[in-house]
């Protein structure tokens, strides 16, 4: 049940969208994400922005085409989602993010086995 205490505890003020990553969440997830290849065209979008776009879509249960214009193109976000889903990275990122968002103060999340 939501109370004033739990609302303050879980408030996500200062973020563009409530689904966006906080700096603390990004600091935990960033080391798990493989670096991009130095070959080819330089990246136009940061990986954090791509993850924020994925979280926006998933949080709202929206179709890909409803991704707002201030996020990367939906095909870019889809490509990363399918890659990370297929290699198991998305499961690890999602698990850690869940643990970060529901953990008691001071507890540190562990990556899922496997």
C-alpha cells in the first residue's frame, strides 16, 4: 500500500521520465554492458539512453512505434534489446535493476546465477 513514506522513498524526481535510470543505477549496470566496437560509424546514442528507451517501452507496455522522438529510433532500440535478450544480458540487467529498486537501504544486489 502506498503511504507518504513509501511515495517519498520511491520517488524518482529529477528524471526526464520516471522509468529512466538514476546515476546510482547506471553505475551498477554500466560495467556489465560490453563496450562498442571501434569499427564502423561512431555511436550517435549513449547506451544509457538506449536502456532508458527500453525501460520506457517496457514500463508503459507500449508498442515500439510509440517511442517518443527524444529517444533513439525504434529500430536502434529494438536491435539492442534483441541482441541483449538473446545473449542473456538483458536478464542480468533487469534482475540487477529490480534488486536495486526494491532492496533495503545499504543492501547491495548480486547478479543472477548463470
